[in-house]
């Protein structure tokens, strides 16, 4: 690089100062603040009393918090299967030769992921509504009015019911991502497999799937991160109810902080969300790396490590001799 | 004779595979149409149901309206208490300003981090990248505390700060990757011709980066327009409500008046829906690029 292109130091500083300050102020300062306030007993008023690790002790034994954590995990698992699994099937269908009007399916399929979660929540609330809901209307139409329920009041069903809108909303999103990956596979590979007599399912399993592995990993990561922060849909549809049976972590943090105005404990929950979400995302990455390599790869990697170790030992020994 | 038999057999086979193909094609197309229609059905259902009166809707929730009326729309628009158009204006202002700021800042920071070597380059890059990992909902409570302490809540500019900051990591990452692919000779030639750093940045690099900046803008138009949780905690004043907040009032008060809720939702969704269907190809492309690279 030419010296003359290098701007003067103060120019760089001038350009970076505002963005960096803004970013630190809205992302890192709050993290520090959450950590700070999590050590206080504070109900939002002027009185703040230092309470050490009392909030954390409460958090560890807080059944509601842990059940909402498991609800987040439930959402992650259901959505990985529902969103990415169904999206993959749709992609295979769209990509088959007999499909017509692919563009329309793509446009329509992607549509739900562009509207706000609040609207999605309202729409599905209308679908689940007991008196004027589409679901109960449908049950009556097929002659099973005995199955009608006040759907969102069923504690055992509610998590499944709130995850359906989430799945529905984002199938299209993962569909277009996977579609771009699948369409970059060269047709020659697929054609030669077809000539060799591979059936559609075999082609999907042994050719398409391995070739879009990396994109699939991206999708799973997005899905895990997205569902660890589930909030909007649930706020609109159930607010975590009935009772706590559809509570998720962000919703619980909101309730504690703003409805019970317990900001000290709310900060502590925020720290908990931060740690747990990072742990789950990191853990899922490790797990995926493990699943995506087979035994041969792992043994190969082990052997390489072993060789490298021996090499270094030899180098050291030679140095010591010299 | 034998030859003939083989011929007919082959022909038989090919017609049967043709039939199989045809049936398969019908099934596949049918399945896809089913999928597409479930995605679009709620929109259509809301469109025609919002033309019904409450009474008509309650009697028959799926039928087409026999005597379509715009009463729901006029009721919402004429009633000053809903302030729905005000919230649309607020959302539009917040979204436009946020997106402009995001594009501008991501461009400048992304370019500098990618091209200019200075001591803090690496740490700053890592700091911005870390933002992609931070679960933003863990920031809700502390941001509320900080903003209300510093009296930053409930202003027209309040939401710009979190929206811009949360969008920066991914946007900077996209720009940075794009700038790496631009030949450096471009800037060298400009420098030889006597262009200053800022002139080169905005006069030469900016036009070259247009594709990635459009992608960044598209991704963030949707996320800013639809954002709910931070608006919920930072905006308490009615006059500053964004669309998702403004819609909330309709569930509480009129839970039974579905056509009215639908009309309200359609009116607030309209800008984004029109934008989507007008540019769906570029939007989908941009979203994919953002997701895969980010």
C-alpha cells in the first residue's frame, strides 16, 4: 500500500470516534451495568442495598427461570426440526425438474419472515381463538367439535402451540438460504448420479446433504441464536401464561424487571440469559462439529496431533543438544 | 418376433415411467402450492375479512364478505384515539434514519478496519464481531436502567441508538469482507491524482460498494420496522409509539372485534408488504447474502 494513501491519524480517529462510542455505550456499558446491579437488592426506587450473591443464589434455585430456560431449549429443538427440516424438504421439492413457477413459491414462502413478530402473534391468536378461531372452525367443519379447546389455555399444549407460528414464520427464510446453496451444486453431479440409478431420496441424502453441509451449519446456528432470544411472539400470544407454562427467559426477565419492578433481580436474570445463551450457542457449535466429522476424520486429526507433538518434542531435544 | 417383444416392453416401460413422472409432478406441485398458500393465506384472509363488519365476521369467519364495507378503515382513521398513522410515521422516521446511519457508519468503519493499519485495528474488529454473539435480550433491563438514568428514554432519537448499534456488527462484517475484494490500485490511483482520504472514501469507494450497502440496507429495513422489544421498554409516550407498540392497544380493548384489528394490522403492514412484493427478488437475494456471510 502506498504511504500517501494512509490518512493522518486524526482523520481515522475522527471517523471512528462516534461509532465506537455509540457502540460501547449501547452494548458494553449495559453489560457492565447488568453485572453491577445484579449484586444489589433494588426495586427501582432510590434505595439500593448491596446484597452480594443473594440474587444469584435465588436465580440458581428459581424454578421458573430454569423451566423457562428449558422452554427455550424446547423451542430450539422443535424449530431446528420444524424450520430447517421442513425447509430442506421444500427446497428439494422446489428444485425438482417437474416444478413450475419456482419464483412464486419462493416469494410467497419468504413472505411471513418479513412481517413483524407482533403481527404474526396476532394472526395466530386469531387462529387459536376459542370462539372465532380458524382452528376450532376447522375442527367443526370436519365434524370433530369434541376436540375443540380454548387452545392457549392448555398448559401442556401451549409450548407446542406457540412454537408453530415460529416454525411457520421462518420456514421460508431457511428455504431461500438452502435454495441458494442447493442451486450452486453443479447439475452434472446430480445428473451423473441419476444415470447411475440413484433415486431422488438417495440423491438428497448422499449428494445434496453433504454438499450443503456448511450452509446447514449456518442455518442451525441462526436457529439456535434466534430461539434463545424468543420474546415478541410469546409476549403477544400468551405473555408466558397460563401460569408460567410458556415462559421463556427473556419474557421472565421482562416480567420480573418491569411488572414486579425488581430491577436488581432482573439484572441478575439478564446476566443469566447472557451466560446461558452463549453457553448453548457455543455448545451447539461443538456438538455440530462433532456430528459433522465422522470417526475417520477424528482419528485422522488425533494422529496428526500426535505426529505434531512428537515432531515438536524432537525439535526440542535437538535444540537441547545444540 | 423376439425383437418386437423387447421393443414393446421398452415402450411399455417408458410410458409407465412417464405416467409415474406425471403423477409425481402433480403431487410435488400440489404440495408446493399447499405450502405457498399457507404462507400467504393469513394475508388474504385478513384482506377480505377486514371488509366485513364485526357481526358478519362472527357469524362466518372464513366466508367472503357479501357486502364489503370500508367501515373498519374509516373508523380507525377517523378515531383520534388510535393514533395509528402517527405510529406509522414514527416507525418510518425511525427506520429511515436508522438505516441511513447504519449504512453510513458500517461503510466508514468497515472500510477503515479493512484497509488501514493502525494499532487498535484488530481489537476494534474483534469488539465489533463480538457483538454478533451477544444475546441482545440480556441487554433489555440494563439498557432501560441506563437510558432512564440519563434521561434518554422517550425521545424521537431514543430507538436509533440500540437499532444502529445492534445492526453494526453484521453490517460492518459484510462491508469489511466486500472492501477486501476491491483492488487497492483504485485508491492508489486516486491518491496519485491528489485525492484526499475523505474524497476517495466517498467519491470512489462508496459507489463501488453500492451492492453490499444495498444488502445492508435491505436487511435492516425489515429488522428496524419490525423491532418490538426495545421499543417496548424504551418508549412509554403515546406520541412516540412505533407500529408494533401501536398495534398492542387493539388486543386489549377490542379482543372481540377481529375485522377491526385486521384492518389496523393491514394498514400498518402495508408499506413493508408493498416494498417486499415490489422488490422481492433483490430482497431475498440480500437476505440470503446477509445470513450466509454473517
